[in-house]
C-alpha cells in the first residue's frame, strides 16, 4: 500500500519537520557532500496541509460515538499502570493532545484519544485486550501510522495501542531465508538487518522509514516489489496474533508447506486490525539482488506504456523488478516540489516509465537491459530515456517517482484513490476525473481560487494498480462530492477494485460494496462478530 | 598553437560512493568482491565540465578524450564517459595493480603527449584513497600551470586563457592561466547529466583504445607507500540522559569536560 507515503521520522511530541533526511549514510565526508549537492533538498516545500485537521467527529457529524463503549475512567488507568511502566503509557494533558497518534500523516483525520499504550511484550498486549474486551473499551491498534485511509487512527476516544516498542528481530535462518520478528519492527530496519545477511525484505514502499512490519501485514500493503516477489499472502509464512479476548494465536513456526486445514493467518493479512492485533510475523525473504539497474523513460501515450510493459516482460523476464508509470502532470508537480533539481529528461513527454531490473550478475543484466532499450527505442515505443550509471543516479531517478505523493500534497492537500483496473483501462479513470472536475469548474493549475490543482495518475503497471491523486489547495466537501462515489462507480463499472493496496480504513468504509458482493460482506461481518463480539477492535472502520 | 582545445579527462573506477565500504577480514584493505563500482564522482564532474565547455564553445573543442588506468572493468566507466559526451577513450589495463598518484601522473603525462592534449580536467581527488595529488603532480611533471578545486571555469576564446574560480575560506578566489593547463574539479562546479539512451547506444560505437602497463614500462609502478593496517574508527558510545542542569554539570565535571 504505502509505496507513496513519505518517509518521515516522528519526534515523539513534536510534529516532525517534513524535510527528508538526505541519506547521509555515505562512507566519508566527501561523498556525503556529493550526495547533498546531487539532490539538494534544502529548498523542498513542506508537504503537510497548511490547515490543521478538523476532528473527524466534526467533519462527519452523522457519525456518533457508540454508547456501548465505556468511557475511560481512573480505574482503567490504575489497571494499565499495574501491567505497564510509566514510559509505556502516554496520557493526553492540557498542552499535549497526542497529535502524533491522533492524526494521520495526510492530516485529513483527527481522533480524540486520551490514552496511548505502548507495551513491550506480547503478554502485556494480551492482558490489555482482555481487559478492554471485558470492560468494553474500544481500541485502535497502531503501527507506524503511515496509512492513507485513516485506518490506524482513532475516530472518537478509542485507546491507541501502539506497537512501536514491540520492535525486536526474533530470529533469522540464513539457509531458508525465514525472518521472524516483532510486529513493531520498522520495515527499513528489517530490510537493513536482512541486507547484512545477503537477503532482502520481499516488499518495499515509500514509507519504509516509518511503517511497521506488522502494519504492512495487517493492511496487506502492496508496494513496489509485488511485481517480483508477489503479495504478502504468499510471502508471510506465519503470524502471532492477539485476539480481542486476549487469547494468543500462534503460527510462527513457519513452514513453506503446510496443508492441514484452514490457513488462518490469511484472515489477518489485510484485516486492518479489526479482528486481532498482529504481534509477530514470520516471512520468507529472497536473496538480495547483487545488481540493480534503473532506467527512466519518456513515452508518447498510455498505449505505448503498455507496449513497453509487454516488451519489458518478454525481454527482461526474470530480472524485471519494477515497472512504474507516471503521467506528465505528476512530473510537473514533482518538478515544482523538487525545486532546482533538473529532471532526468530534457523534453516533456505525456508519460514516463521507471523500469528497474534486479539480478545476480551485472554483465548479464546490463546486456539484457541494453538490448531491450535499444529495441524499444528503435521501434518507437520509447521516445527518450536515461539509465542510471551509479547508485546516486539510481536513487535520484527513483526520487522522481517516490516524491509524487509528497508533491501532490504540497499545494495544500490531496484526495488519494488507489484502484485496480484492467490494464487497458487503467488510465481512463484519470482522464474521466479531470474531465469531471473541469466540467464543474473546480480545477485549475494556476487559478488559486479553484479548490483543485489537478488530478494526476501514476502507479504500478505491473500490478494493474493506478494511483489517482487529486491535488487540492484545501480539503472541501464540494470536491469530495464530485469525486465520491464517482470514482468508485467508475471502478465498479470496469470490474476493478476500489482499493488495490491502501485498504478501506475509515475513508472507504462505506464503499466496500463496490468491490465485494453481499455474500462476501456478510461473511466478513460474521467472522468479526465471532471473534470480536463486543466490536472493541478498530471500531467505526470498514466492518 | 592552433586555436583548438583537445581536452583529456582522466577518470577512475572506485567503489560507488553510496556504498559503505567494509574492511576485509585480513585488515589489509577494503572488501571489493560483490561491491558496486562506479566512476569517481569528481571525475564525473570533470567529464560534465568538458562537455559544457564544448557546448559553450562549439568550434573551439576538437576532441574530448577520456582515459582510465585500472582493472579491465574500468571500461564500464569509460563507456559512461563516452555516453555522457566524451568522443574517444583509452583504457590502460593495469589488471590488479594499484597505482599511486605519482605513477598515475607519469602515465598521464605520456597520454597527454600522445593525445596532444592542451587541457586536462580531472577530479580533485578520488573518493577511495582521498589523495588529492594526481592533478598537481601531473601539472608539475608537464610544467603546466594548474587550477585546482575549480568551482567555475570560463575559457576566453580569443586568448585561450582560462578563468577559474575556487572556493576559499570566507569567499572566492579567481585565478587565470593560459593554456595548456591542468584543472581539478570541486564539488560545486556542476551537476553531471544522466546518460541518455541514444547517447548510450552511440557510446558503444565510439572507439576505445586499449593499452596495458607494459606500454609504459619506463614508469615504475612499485608502491612507495605500504599500508600497515586498516581499522574501523572507534564506535561512538551511547549518549546519556540527565534529569537536571546540576546533574549535567556534575557529569561533565566527573569526566573532566569542564
């Protein structure tokens, strides 16, 4: 999912400065300085919306706090203090509203939680959930809080159960490549750990510096390696989950093959914290590729993007590891955002493609990539392009893809839609959205009185996954009404999915019907009632 | 001398600067197997500057020639130099031999003569040994003027005098020197371009001359320096939190910091 969430770092009680760290991990002073000059980010604009978010409860007045839920009392605190240390309990005070835990990074939603629990052990989590279940206290499990659909933040006064401090690598088997770790391990840390052992985490996304391994599993995040390594439904081998009544479901003894009845872990992958809290993950890590190449190509039309994709699959086959497309408008926004950094391609093209190969032998990969690109240039499907010659160029090229979400946010805010559509019609949604916004006179790139800047499209062609981002100057009901349910109806009419990788969370909770049929929804509800009869886990969300 | 620039750009293959080098188990050098190598970033800047000089003075520049002394695989970075705008190149295959700056400068002196070059642009240092010697030594051997750490280079077409700006403490220093000249590049001279697909394809057809150290048998490649041992710098010990200013002062006193 969160491929296009920004890399952020939170300081506990202050909203982190949104200027990204400049990858200052180079091997001596000279090279660090080189890096900074190559991609000077000091003049990058702030990304977060200028207007602080309103309380979700105020933005959605029809939504009422469920009276079945108990309000937090001093008895409850006494109990929590009996099982947790002071540093594991954070309470709201007059000058601290726990904004870091109450707001999402897009600053679209704001909850009113007064209590954050940050346990360090699975047993503590089990005790907390049992107590909350017995006392009907609503709980929101939270990982790195990098979600894009408001799924990890409270709506009213739910207790935030933060997995931040449950963050140990448990074990790694360097023969099988099976990693076992706590849910609160930050994705980037897990990947660095694996890198030292010659392995790679089978998924990657823009928010890797903040998001948790447990969070990506709970939300079934997609990300950029999906094309190569498949979805988490395949790579996750086992889970440790605390159920709402405090029972611990453990399938961490990971086996690649285990055909003994229901594969229960699958139920929690993508459950978004609605029937259990994931506390441990075992996952199969593939060997880390030794050679990586990145090309950034200019393409004349969406049809040509598809042609290049087909050719890339044929010519590059097993080494193709990412195929991302971006439209011109997304690059225009990125150019404004990355002021002063020159774009890889001199001329403008209607579409851009970022292509990545990963393999074990550089000469072999180079030869394949070269042959493919030469062919694609000759037959005209690719109009221009560049190929990274060193690691910094490689990262800078990725930057033009990864900075799009930040860029689309920089003007004030962004409405994000993450949909699956048949490849042929992937881009038609962006055209349709722009047409509709123009028709209603809401959109202009230059006129500051219009609420919408522009609707842009980019995404993972390999997965049939489009990100439609509507960059706005401010969030407004008017724009929201034009876009929703229009986008969902459009996707449904093409038999796509309204959420390819972001999940449903709060934002799309009313729209599940566009992608799941009645029987499916009924079964989801039955499962929820069975395992969380008091519905204390992540209420007001999609189930 | 006819009014034409023949630019020589020496480039070195080094461990990519985004990669953290590791010391080998024996403690005698840096681990080189399975590590990504690229062009020394300062040399990348040198190639870019040569190309920019040609773009600014279309008729003046006759040829941009890249040269690399290193392992056979240094031809990868020569191809990169060709793709970014060099016209021709020479690979001087040194196999596994590691050369010190003086030997490199002596070989380059002969290459300068062979190419009849009158402007040498190279990185001020390579990021592997950080010597910052080669340019200066080459200028000395050639008895040419040198403009090191260039942050800006302007060439006067009529007089063939180069005006080079260097960053110094608290300001800038501008020097001028007539050609022939050796220029070494600093970080802020320019931002290198990407290698485009059409240029990468053209680069494959550009000539690459191949030589070996045997072609420079009069240059001694014997090392004059001996590496005794390579060690990681000591790791920084973890910080400590103090509750009050008094405690801070006490701690500082206890470690004799104040």
